[in-house]
C-alpha cells in the first residue's frame, strides 16, 4: 500500500514537470526558431534590408508550421502561432512588393505572437 501511495505521489508531482518540459521543447524547437527568424526580420526591416527581411520571413513561416504541429495540444499557444503565420505571410507578400514599412509592421506582429506562443 505504501508503494502504491508513493507511486501516486510521484506521478502527481511529475505532471507539472512533464508540462514544463513540453514547454522547454517548444522553446528549443521550431517555436524558438520561429521567434529567432521573426526577430531577425524585424531587425533587418528596421535597417531597410528588404531582401533579408523576406528571407527571414520565409524561414519563420517554415518553422511556424513545425511550431503549429508542436503546439497542437496547447490551444492558447496554437492561436498565437496561427496569428504569427498570418503576419509573416503578409510580411513576405509586402516584402515581395517592395513595401518595407508594411512588411516590417507585420514582422513585428509576428514576433509578438511568436513570443506569446512560447510563454
């Protein structure tokens, strides 16, 4: 009986740890790469580097799709990932059209959503 109670207590205490470890995986995998490329897109957009903002926006989209799969079981994170994807799609479109200011605005929106997805 004591072993059963001890096992149950360990399982209960391990649940928050497992959840935290899932968050760490998100922070280290596609979601982290999504955030990194969003930061780079914003940085280069502010510097006026149209080709570089486009490159990072496209890379962000690739990782956002992986992050979306990683976040599927976390409804709040998934909503932020979806919002980040929309912003980055707009950033790519506007970068292709030569609209740096609008591309930068959407890259900043994507960065905000990417950070929220990881939290």
